[in-house]
């Protein structure tokens, strides 16, 4: 997949991977910032929390853009 994020100068190839990982019976999700978030007892809970994480990130970005 060839794409360009807003903060990048040139397009780059990006490979999609599963953001959800099972470690010792708990689920985690990885972020663009290279953090591993969790643990969550089920994959469904990890998916729900990853969506909330994205909503917070978008909201924070919009708030910063309006303030600056």
C-alpha cells in the first residue's frame, strides 16, 4: 500500500498487519506510536478500547489544531 501521512514529506509503502496480539492469555493492541496497549481479557474488549484510543487521538489532534 503506497500512502503518505500528513506529517510525511514523501509517500512510503505501508504494510497492514493485525494490530491485535494475544500474549499469555491477554489481548493487546499496537499503535502507530509503537506502544502496546492492554491487557484486555477478550479480543472484543481490545477492539473496543482501540476504537476509543483512536477517537481520543483524533479529538486531541483537532483540539490542538484549533488552539494553534
